[in-house]
């Protein structure tokens, strides 16, 4: 099996060198870039498995890089982890709204970053054998084809949004706490990351359109799928 390739986009040479060393030691092929336009070109030509993307980079910033990646059918399925400054919660929320799969706050531990990368890369959808296709009214979820249609119109979900929807459907009628969803969908649970779940649920609801209210908020607990 070929190794996963990771593109690291970071303009600080010391951080770039630190990340490159640790990722290579963890067994990944590493590409690097220190500028936004260059990062986009590398992503389009090499199609890495995942991108570690700093927000404050020359050229175009990380937000715009992520927006362009998620806009294109060729690159929208590349996983993105954003590096954000400590305390800038608005940056994290905007990044997740643009389709980033996760974020890591600076200063960060390389070990934690690698843990998050591994969690993202093993997010393969493993639906129950008895339920590879689920449909009710105009909402149809083909779990093998990774395809969701709303009133016969296909909607595009990121890998994380799709796994979140599948997890909620498999547990329909039951409340899933944010910590449970973090553990099942993201593969980890850390204090302070519940907002990650909230942001992805909000994006998922927007895409479900007229079926958005099927993802219910249970105040003080978590979420429940009522479909």
C-alpha cells in the first residue's frame, strides 16, 4: 500500500522543518509550500491525501486556499487540517465553515497533529451490512457510493460531513453527545473541541435543505436524527 502524501503549507521555515521531520518519521510522504498560490498548484498537480494548512501565508491566505480546494471537484475530497493562532476562535469557525476537516491551535504538539492526521485518514465509512442504502421521503443516502440526494438533487458533502450524517442515521432516534460524535466521526475527544461538531452540524443542515430539521438539537446534550 502506498504511503499517504501530506502537503504542509507553512511560511515559517522552522515550523515547516519541524513538521516535515515529524511527518516523515511517522511514515508519510511530505510535500511543502510556503505560499498560497504555490500551494494550490501543488495540490492540483499532486493531489495529496491531506493538507496541513497555515492560515497566515503569503500570496493568498489559508482561507482562500481552502475555499478554492473545496470549490473544485478534483480537489474537494482532499482532507484539510488548518493551523490557527491560539485564541482566534473566529478563524477556526470560518475554516470549518469553508470545509476544513479539523484545526490545530498554535503552539501545537507534533504528536497531537499526527494523532489527528491518523484519525482523519482512517475515516473510511463502514456502514452496517444491512443498511448500505437509506431513504425516507426525498432524502436518500447511498453509503456505498458515498452519495446523498435531496429531492432527486445530488448534494456534495465533505468526507467528514458524510460520516457525521451516516453516524446520526445509524443512531436515529437516539441522542448522540458531542463527545460521542467526536469519538466516532473524528476519532478523538479533546476538551474544547465541541465547537467542531456544532460547526459541521450547521453545515450539514444547510446542505440538507428542506430536511435540515431532521437533525435535531437536544439542548445541553447533543444531537438526534429523527428521520
